[in-house]
C-alpha cells in the first residue's frame, strides 16, 4: 500500500509543479494524474473497495480533461480561443480532482475501519472534510477571479490552490507512514 | 463483519453533505460567472472621444508635408481581441491624409505590456488601446480656416471596418505659432499634474481685451475654469492693460465627475482676442489646457460602458 500512496504523492506533485521550457511544459499535468492512477491501482490491489474504484473512475476523467487542456495549450494561445465556455475548462479538472481525492481518502478510511483502526479512520474523516472545504473554496474563488480577471486576485487564487495540493501531498505522506508502520 | 460506530457514520455523512452543498455552490457560481462574463463581453470595440485642437500641419519650403498633427485615438475592446487598428479615414475631408498604428514609435504609445503581443493596457476583461493617428493636409498653406473632424472610418487588421466612429471633435487650425504678435514678453508659465496652469506675460503695449474663444470651450464648461487677470474668461471684454503691466492667465482643469466624460481626452488652445493701442485686433493662444486619463480601473470601465449603453 505504501507504494500506492507514494505514487499518489508524486503524481500530485508532478501535476502541480512543472518546468516550462519556452512553449512546451515538461511533465504536463495529465502525466501526474496518470501516476496517481497507478497509485490508486496499487491501493486497490491490497484493499479493493467501492470508493477506490470510484476514485479510479474520476481519475480517468481527470486525465482526459487535463490531456485536452494540454492539447489546447499546445495548439496555441488560449487567449485566442473565443468561446467563453472554454476559458472555464480548468473548473472541470478541479471538480474531478476534488471527487477523486475525496474518494481516495474515503477508500483509506474504509481500509482503517476494516483493520479496526477507528482512531485513524476518524482522523482522516476530519482531513477529508478539511480538504473538501478548502478545494470548494478554491474552485469558487477561481471562478470569481477568472471572471473579473484581476491579475493580483488570480495569482492569489493560484497560490491558494497550490497550498490545497500541498495539503493533499502531506495527507498522502502521512498515510504512507501509517501503512508502513502497520 | 466490520462494525462502524455511529459517530463515524455521522461524520462521513456530514462530509458527503459538505461535498454535495459544495458542488451545488460551484454549479451556481459557474452559471453566474458565465453570465457575468457574457454580459461584460463587447460586441465591438468602443472608441473614446477626444476634444482636441492642434495646429494644422503646413508644408515646408520644399513642399513636403513633414509637419504632421498627431492625435491619439483610444478604444476599449475585449482583452482577447488580437486585432489592431491599421488605418483610418476621415471621409468628410478628402484633402486630408491620415495614417494609424497601434505599435509605438518614439514613445507615442503610452501603455505596453511587454509580455504579451497584443498592445494596450490590460484592465480586467478589457484592454485599453491607443492608436497613434497622424494627420496631414494637402495644400495647407491655402487653407485659412479651422477643420473640424468628428467622424472617422477605422480599419482593423482582420479586415473589419468600423464605420462612423464618433471621435468627439478634433480641430485643426492654421498654425499661427510662427507669427505670434509681439505685444507680450513672456515672464513665466507653470503647469502641474493637478490640472492647474499659469501663464504670465509682461505687456509691451497698451491692450484691450475683446474675448476668449474656442469652439470646443462649451464642451469643457463644467470642469474648466480660466481666469484672465482676476476675471472669468467669459467676462473680459473691455478690460484694459497698460504697457509694462502684467497679464496673468490661470486655468484649472478639474477631473470630470461624469463616468463617461472623465474617460475622454481634452486638449484645447483657446484664443484670446485683443486690440492694441492702434485699434488692430490680434490673437494670443493659450496652451497647456489638457486632461488625459492614464490609469484605468475595471469598475470604472464598466461604469463608462454602461453610461455609453454598450453593456
């Protein structure tokens, strides 16, 4: 299981931080999300449950939409694309990301219940709630800032969303440590 | 069989409730955002008016039109509008030649974000663009009257044409800087960024003031004050000044309160008509009466566009 959490940790890391070299990005987000999928599969191998299967399903949507986003970025300047709806496409990936992480944590909670570690399951239910609230706030603030297109506000939102990703990474690290000790 | 305590069940249920409410909030915000964004979207560029007077370009000795009058025409467009203005025409005056560019030369463009290719100043969902317009007149020496330009046809780089653009009023007057009357000895002039400008002249002759005029002065009534001596410019007829006396003219340009008017450009050069001791009348031009907006705020632009009926 520790391998699973390790993959999720690095997948989220890659999806969040990438090196931009001129017009191309090294390690576009969808590669990060694919690594997360391998992590989910590792977890399922040890303890298959419904939340983890659902997490895998949401992950596939996430990979698909990030790939689409990367393609759009690669094809040219996003500012040139006039359909208004396209400028909101990061919302779709953020929502699938929310659902996926929610389910990964839920799957872990179910595992802790299975091995009768109620204290741990309780702890991660609280983590799940904190993450859910933070990610929802992040998405709504992103919507507001991309509507008014205030640069300062947009930067602030990006920083906030990165902090939420770091929160997920810290959670995965914690889970990995716990299963290593088990 | 796994036993789940009721406390945990309640917690999990609560998390699902938060997720559900969150998703509803996101959906509502998304609908509102798309609604707001499409409301704020402009169907076409909105040109800002300017009320400006410029000396009419004259040909030099070799007959070249190398003295051009330059104007800046400003417009607001969607931030993602990548087109640029590349030509302008004034159909009322065929004798006029004009060129337009949005790319700066000699610092003629005031805003330029270096990290983007599209010129102009980004303000929220919009971009404020400056077009440098150069206007020249054929056979200017034959013209002795003011030319007033109020409408233009603007061409964009994608072939789009904006017909009948209301540009405010641009007045080209015969350049009279070379034959300034010799009744004044310039003492001092001072201008400051808060719109106050002072000119003081020492008189070489006895003069009597007639009037101060400019066809654009009525556009400025609410925010421009000019005093000649201690009197308002509308009330100077018959005022006499003697040789070695001082004529002090002070002007205050207040930022217009109106959300529409404050966005426009103003630069007038009113004429002070006076008579010398022999009864001949002359004109003295007053400079530095201008106002131009530099920094823009998103809300301010929205208010302006609403006032113009574009939103």
